[in-house]
C-alpha cells in the first residue's frame, strides 16, 4: 500500500496540467499513488496520461454524466484512495520537490493532519523559485514578521481557550483565522490521515462549485485532535495570468457566486457546534467579507443588485452570527452590521461613507499625490470635453519622441492655431511650436485627461483613467513585436502579474491602433485581442530615416553629442528582462556585453552609443570608458540616434525593425536566448532563420563580427532584403502626411481630427 494518495481533479487547461505533473515527477518522495479524476475534460489529454502513467502509480476515474465539479472529483478520490494519507492537488498548482517528504516525516508522530504552507503566485515553478531566490529580504525584518505571526498565534490560542488543545487551535489559526477571505479558506497544502477522514465521513458538498472546501474543512477542524505545522512543506497555489481567456476557478465570473457564498456558510454552520471556535471563525469570515468587500460595492457599484437582492441575501446570513463575533471589530463595523441586520440600507451606506472617507483621508495624509486622482474623478470628469484639445504622451512622459512627436509636429506646422496641443512630459522637457507641457500625474495632467477630445499615446494609458463618451484615443504603440505580448504570452513574469487583465480593460478604450506592417496588424489582433480600427500606415517616427536632409541631421547631432567625425558608431540597444525588476515600470539590468573588451579591440575605429530601454531604472556605469562609450539612454529620440549609427547591436528589442529601414548591419547579442525564449517571453519569428543578422553569444563573438562586418553584410544580404520587404513595406518618409493630410486618402485619423 502506498503511503500517500494524491487526489488530482482535471477539467481544463492542459498546459497547466502538464506542468503540474512535471513538477510532481520531480518530488523527492515517491511512495504515492496518483488518483486523477476527470471532470468531462474539454481537451484531449490521453497523451499526457499515457506519458505519466509510466512514471507514477496512476489510477484514472471519470465523473458520470450529470455530475461535475471539483467537489465531486475529490469525493471520488477519497472513495478510491488506498494510501494511509490524503493530499489534494489542483491541476494548475504544484508542490516543491521536498514538500511531501517533509510532511510525511511529521506523520511519524501519528497526527490527524499535517498543516503545510500555502503560497500564492502568478508564475510557473522556475520563475517562482527565481523570484524567491532573488527577493531581497532584510533578516531583521524577516525576524520581526515571524515574531508578529507568533504573537497573533498566541493571541488566538489564548482567545480560543485552547491552551489544553493547542495543536487544534494552531490548525484552526493557520487554515482559517490567519487567512484573509473565504476563497483562501482551502483544503490544499495539508496532509490528512485517511483513516481519520473516512472514520468521520468527511465529504465535500457537491452542490457548491466555488465554496465546497469549507464544507469539508470546517467539520474536520472541529473534530481534529492532533496536528503539526511544517514550515518547509510548500504548496504553490497558482493564479492565472489570463483571467479573460483562461480563468482559474477563483477568477471565474459567475452571477451565482454571491448566493453560493452565503448558502455555503449557512450549510456549513449546520455541521458545526454553535458555540465552537470553528463556527466563530467562520462567522468572522462572512462578517469580514461584508464590512471590507461588499460594503464598497454597496457604495460604488452601478449594479443595484448590491443594494437590493444581495443586500437582503447577506443580511439573512449575517442574522445567524453569534453576537460575540462582533467584539473584535471596530465601532463603525459594528454599527454597519447592526444596520444590515435591521435591513437599514441608508444606515449601512452612511457607515460605508464614513469608513471610506476616513480611509481616503489617511491615503491623502500619507501620500498627497493621490489628490490629483480625486480631482480627476470628482471635479474634472464633470467638465465639458474641449473639442480642439489633443493630449500627447510617449513612454510614460519620459521623453519627447516616437510617432506622437512626429504626428504633433505635422499638426503644429500644417494646422497652426487649430488645435491646443498638450504634452505630458517630466524632467523639464521643452517642446517646439508652443505646446503646453504638463507633468505626468499632476493636477494639470488629470485635468487634460478629463477634458481632452483626442489622445495620441504610444504606450498604455494610466489604469485610473476612464475614457469619457466623445473622447478619441489613438494608440500608436512603439514597435513591431518580436517578443510575445499580452495574450500571446503563456507566462507573465513582469512586475505586474495582472498585466493581461489590466491590458484587456485598457485596450477597450482605444479607438485606433497604428500598425507598422501587415505582420504587426495580424499580431496585434491576436496579442491585444483588438477588434477596433487599425491604421495600417506605418510608424511616423520612421519618416526621418527617409528625409532628404537626414545626413545633415546626423552631422548636426554628432557635433551636438561630441562624437568624433573620424569614428564609426555602434549602437547597443538592449531590452529589459521581465523577471528582473524593482517594481512596476522599473527594471534591473546588468550589462552583459564586455565594453572594456570592445574598447580594447575596436576603439581605433569605433565608438559605442549605449541606449537602454526606458523601463530600465539602473544607470549603467561607464567609468573608465570615456571617449569610447556615449550613454544616450536619456536622449529623447532614438530615431535620430539611428541616423548616426553605422551598426546596431540589440538582443530582443524591436529597434532592429526600425533600424532596418537604413539597410545598415544588425547584430544580435543573445547570450540568454534560451531563457528568454522558453521561460520569459518567446518570439513571434524564428530568430535563427528570419532576423537580418547573426546571433552572437559572447562578447568575443560580437567583437569578431564587427571586425568582419563586410563579410557579415554579404552573408546576410538576401535575408536582409527579404526582411526589409516584409517589415519596412509601409515606410516612405511621408507617413505623417498619410495620417494627417488635408486630402487624406480615407484617413481615419484625419476624420477623427476633423481636418478640412
């Protein structure tokens, strides 16, 4: 007989299931049977089951017709289990290698349950471990947090009067009281004595899709006699990066979820002692949900259900709480619950206003920068939209550049006085032709977000912005995509794990999206899930690369930057790495290219122009490289830098798509390509066969390629030509005019701006 029976339901999302099985195969503990229960899968997984059936002691069961849900799957698993212990595993989650081994050691003490640690993540195991390993935690802070946790545990044990049954109290604390919300109350991450489960006939209520865990766990905790906590037994609960197309069960939008929450609480109460601690903790969870979550919906939601049907439904549930539950709540929360029990909606709303008002006051007190948002929502958004105002922004107001710059300058030159142009720019930038400049995230910025008729941005708009009826949003974007974007990414490792969810809402506000080529059009439709109007004219920023006076512009710029006339230039423009960041929009970057070696080998003929991505927060140290390396990361317009660059070196940045318009050599320094391709992003095109230059993996190879650049040019001549025809097909030097011409051949933007 196997020691552990792992019960694993499966419904959908084969790729998550595969990763779950892969990680389970890496477990150091092997003495388990795997019970897979199929809930009428939507995908063919026979190949996976066949592959892993040879690795695991696996048994497969299928729910009968008319029966569905994770609760039913788990009940089947309990019935069929033969192991001494039970472990529940969801098909989109995973355990670390030593988790089961560490738990089974604790079972040597013959306990009813071993309580492990449940961690939440948005990432696969490789990226999860990377983030854990690279998380910079001060040891003193860690000790302080641990002490606070122990103090909370001690308080709970004392409060629960469980000094004689401390093990039970600890189990209740870690699985219920110390976890926020009802959805986080779960059976996952624990190892259960099967005899204890079967003897007490613990089952999941199959009538509940979302909240069946409490129907199993609450009675179990109440009858628990012996339990141990194992800190190094980690279960990783995985959230889905794409809740739009692939929501996890906890991310599903379902109109019945609210009623089921109340029904599940009321049902579970019938299984518990009225005066017991488990019942007390369960009541606290439903009260906390009302005062912290639902109260906001009552105040802010546009859906009256929260003030009618839902209000009455949760009132019925709250009626069943024990009075002493409210002793640990603050005065306003007590009053709010009392009003609910009296069905006093206005009284609840008054308490909510007070609560949110106090919270807002302290937010403002701590951070006065939130004031402009309040002004946006409560003052500016009520003002009339001004038909002649256009707001421009590039790269989160870090510079004056890109396609919005060239569209603006065309407007300023050809329609003087017709439009009031406003630029969002930080750091004291100046803009030609008299545009008003406002600092991003300021009162003026908030004002123009509210009253501008038109927006021309090259990145996403702020999350707190809400497009008003009558406003027109032109999204130029900022590059032909090489690396996979948004909904084409299987894994999101960036600083914002809600990237896909946020993007989905933001792109719904775009009226027009600019495309640089047919490839981009197809890709944007997919990766952005964009169904709006596409402007297939190319990027206006590339016009400068075709202007008759481009050589003169380049000469003036070299002089301005102090670049020797007798030296050729190498542009090095790397992108950021998603998994290396300080916070949202601030990424770490370690220079992997050996600039000292390049200086030693190339300085007689070349200089290097260093241009990092605007997301990169690190200032690259070029000490000792003066006269050879020119750090142009803060220079506004990279299109101008292209003009003075003889060779471009990049990795996975889209800069080479634009640089190719000049038909000058491109080299790819791809030292971490396997990680970038397989773990971080992945690519839309085959870098080995489609990019217009060689893939180089060491600094020595880069130097050698530059020394033999003529040979490289000849070797990649045909591929470069094919690449140019495919990706530079719209660029002709007059794209500004195509976007905003008086005659405008069916120009959507022309119509939007009402040009005559």
